[in-house]
C-alpha cells in the first residue's frame, strides 16, 4: 500500500472566518510563545477540502480550535461547525466543544445539540478556564454523556511553554497523561462504561508510561482511594481509543499497542492548526504506511475505523458518495 483512499480523520480543527488583522495578531502571539510558524494561520473549508482530496481523506470530524472562550463564542463556533456539516455532509462531521468549567452550561450545550447543532460527538479539553476534567462538579455532565453513550474526543489544553521548544512537543503529551491518570484513580472509566473516549496524539505520553502504571500503580504507597488493582488499571486503560495525530511513527505505535487493543487505534491528522500542514500530515501518513508495528491491513483498517464510532457521519458519507455516482 503506497497511498490511502477514503480515510476518516478524527483529529481536524476548524476556525470560523477571521480578519487579516486577527490572524496577524494570533501569529505574533504564537511566535512570542516559540511556535515559529512562517505565516499567519488561515483556515478555509475550500482549501481544507482540496488538501483532503490530495491526501486521500474522505471525511474529517471537525472540532473547534479554541480554548477558554466565553460561552457565546463557544456556541457560535459550534454553530459554524454545524453549518459546515450541513454544507458538506459527506465530507465533514462535528465534534462540538463543551464548556467544562460550568456543568449547567455544558448540559445546555448538549441539549442544544438535539435541535440545533446535531454533533456526532464532543470535544473536551483537558482543562477549561483552569477546571480539569476530573473536577467532581462535572458529574452531572458525565452522567448525561454516559446516558447518551457519547463519543468523546479529549484534547490537551494549550499551556505555556516551559522550555524554548514549544509546548506542542512536550507539554501537550504530558497534559493528556496527567488528566487521564487523574480520571483513572477516580474510577471514571468504571463509573461511565458507556462512554467512548478517544485521546488525541496517541494518548501523549500515557502509552509509554502505561507499563509503569501497571507495575507500580497499585503499590501501597500510591494514593489509590478506590483500591484499584494492577489488573484494574490495565483494564481501564485498554478501554481507551488513541488517534495517530503527529504520532504515526513506530515508536508511538509500539507503545500504543501495549496499552490498547489494535482495533482501538484511529487515524488522526491534527489538521487545521498553525503547527500542522500538508507536508507533515503526509509525513505522518507515510510513517503509518511504512510501519513495522502494524501490518498493512491493520493500517488500512485504522484509516477507516472512526466511521465505526460515528455511524451518522458514515451514513452521510455513503449517501453523498451514492448521490455523486
């Protein structure tokens, strides 16, 4: 296999229309934070669709590229994402962002989806306005999402860089890891068994540390209020799904398949953000296609697997393909 065709990308961000001045200001802020992109980022659906066609991506599950925004802005971004799906039903799906600093607002946004935005799933940042996903005040939100058997895409929150190297390289992976370990020890994955949780960037550093968690996580000196055993820890981590965004190398995949079943790996491109472009997305696909950890058939299957998680998006794609035939 030397190319891909008809893949579905679970990790693709979008931005509503912006002004040139706003893009310039964001670019300068990012460069001050050592994210040295050569030019301001400008997301447009037409450009995105053209890139998808060149890469062999049939559908992108779009999620908003925003963080800690006020509620009216979050709602407006979700509305724009819903309009993108309505305009391109065979090419886009929506993972609506939830304001996880406010459980009542999150519940309202979930309910609004039934009549207005109709999301395929939900984007959750590891922290929103400083509130982590493990905060006990979010229990009503989790109960509602579990009742709906929702698919959740968990993405690390942007954090200030600790070193000159941008936080994308190190802090993002550890932000995901810290969040999941916190949820693990609260019994989250046992309390909400109907949730499907997909971690961005192949789970960050979590797969590489999963062996350490299995070996030491149930030791008597570890704070473990629920008394999780080593088997409990391994079982709960194996429930997770991992995407391949910026993580399609064998080093990432080898750790991933020691933590989760091979059929819990889904394709992600990390599209639609300043640090991602067609060149590095293609390089990630090439790494997958040349993997020594996954067989070619396994790679082909992971490229389509997100359609299994989002049956409505899969049906829209089938309908659009049939209509175009």
